[in-house]
């Protein structure tokens, strides 16, 4: 039996695409192996959001070169966002002649055809589609986890934030029809999944392109009624399109969790404008106020970038002030990295690396102290925890996630996995909460 190994770089979207790649390979009779060196097929599902992501792929390909010398029959494939960039597939082929297969984000469904072609002709295959075709439904999927399932609700992004490469490599926004999403979720419920994470680059744009009008709030209402699934999460949201109606719907629906991941990127209006984000600091703050009004226990997290071109000390201070004002439970922090082909890469005032480094350190320090305070506020509270398994902190402990998406550990038996436990929080840490199950 032939074996495959998929190495995934980047976001949840890529993780989920890898589950589809795995599904197609298993349908062809391939079986998964942990050992890339011994696999008949190694596939790298790549990311290009920052240069560091690309460098990881290049160094992994370098390592595979040696493994292919020992195992010459091995097929090496590269797919995902990286080769979808202009000229990158040809560059990869030139730099890494041991790569047999290169394809992009728009022709994933062709993987079986490509493999057959390589096996028959023993010649490299490079095929990138410049644009997305109709969404291919019904591809087999092998999910990695047993409790939480990722479900794509839309592909692509039309926002063109000036720093971001995603719209260039993921194509225009295309929504999946609500009925196929409902059917997929119902099947997941029957298969024993407890939580669904709805995926899209900007879930708040959901449905704009559908023949029969439907918005994200409407989709959530439909999905909340699906049997079997206990929790619904979604990512990622865009603050420009997030509105009061949606907050009210989320507050009302029992399965949709009270976790709002709302990437702000910057606290400075001038920078937000240059980023082409389409909202102001004031709009963002009023959105947060509304969330806290309807759902006082809401957990709010964000993405923040420092060092966008032209960001001066005042702009950075505005971001720091915003963090203090909103008091995010946690945030993903990034140093701006110029992506070739994006408008921001051409902007004149690139911020020196040293300044970026100082700013990210200051920001992380502030965020950590805010996160600790926020976690401490949960001490004494009762949280519903979906148990995921044994904790690696101590064999007598199990761990899971609260509705706000915080990790909670508590004494318990592994048999609780998949159940929702009422846990009283006793002690906060920066990265998790400790508690005990109520008798
Ligand atoms: N440089 C640094 N961070 C970036 N992100 C997107 N593009 C870039 C870039 N060029 C960050 C944004 C986004 C997150 C997924 O990655 O904060 O929300
Ligand atoms: Fe990139 Fe902006 Fe689209 Fe997010 S919304 S994927 S940051 S262009």
C-alpha cells in the first residue's frame, strides 16, 4: 500500500485544505504516514502571508532533497498559497528540481489526476490556475480531530487590505450555498463531532455572491438548529462588516460561542486608512461597546500589526491605547512584512527593523499583562468546558475549551472527552485557567 505525508504551513484554512487533500489521497488507496522520509508521496501545503512562512517551506524542501536521494521513487508536491503567486511555481521548479508536482489553491481537486500523470510519465507537473472556477463540492475529507471540525463557508477575499497577499492567492469571494453547509454539519453531528468552526477569510461577507440572498447572521440561525453539534465558532471576522444585528443574533443563539475574534490591525485612524481597512478606531470601539452591552461575558481577541509603512510613534501609541481601552483577552501580534505585489510593499516610509522589534516587544508585554488581568477576572466564575482529552501538564488533569475559547484544565477522567463539564475557575495563568468540576 502506498503512503503519503502532508506537511501543512499557515492558517486553519490551509489545515482544512490538507484534510481534503488527505481525503482524495485515501480515496486513491494511499495511507497516511508520520515519516516523510519513507513516504511514497510528500505534499507541502504552503503559506505566504509572511516571508518567515516561505522560508520554512524553502528549508523543508532543502531537507527533502536529501531524503529523495535515499528514496528516489518519492513524489514531492508543493501546493497552496505560495505557488499561487506570480512566477513562484517556475522559481520553485528551478530552485528545487527534485519537486515533481506544483499546483495552486484553485485546482486542488485535480490532485488525483496529477499523481496518475506523474506515475505514468515520470515528468514533473506544474499547473497553476490563475483564477478560481466554481466551488467543487463533495470532495472526500479526512478530518484530523474527532471533536472539532472545520467547515469552509466561503473562499477568497475581496478586501485588498494593502499589506495582504491573501486576495491575490485565494481569489475572489465565493460563498458555499447554505444547504450544502447544513448537510455537511448534520453529517458531522452524526459522526460524533461536537464543535464546528466556520471558515472564511471574511465570514461577514458571507452570501453576498449567492443567487438567493443570505447573510452570515442568517446562516448562523440556520446552523444553530443542526442536531448533534453543540458549539459553533467562526473565523475570521472583519470589523467593517460586523454589525449590531449580528451581535444580537449571536447573543440569542445557544450554540454560537461568545468569542469574538475581531482583527483590528492598528489603533491609528491614519494607518487604518492606509491599510484600506474601511473602518475607524471609533467604529471599532463602538462595536466592542455593543458586544459588551449584549454579551457582558464575551471574550474578545484580535490580530494586531506593528511597523506598517509610515507608522510613527504616535500611531503606535494609538494602538497601545486601544489595547488598554478594549482590554483584549488575547491577541495575535505581527511585525509587518512587505509582500511583493501588494501596495504597501511599494510605500515609501518602511519602518526600520529595529523600531519594529521594539514595538512588538512593548505590545506583547502590554497584551500579556492585560491577558493576565482578564484571566484573573474569570476566577470564581463557572465555565462550560468542552473536554478534549488528557492534559499534558499532569496525568490526573483533563483539558478543554470554555465557550470563550480559553483553555481550562481540571482534575477529571479521560472518559469525559467530548462532554461539556461545568467547571469553576480557581486560578488564572497567562495561557490557561485552572478549575474543578462541580459535583
Ligand atoms: N505582514 C505581517 N502580518 C500580516 N498579516 C497579514 N499580512 C501581513 C503582512 N504582510 C497578519 C494580519 C492578519 C493575520 C492573519 O496576519 O494581522 O490578520
Ligand atoms: Fe487579508 Fe484583509 Fe482579506 Fe484579511 S480581510 S485576508 S487581512 S485582505
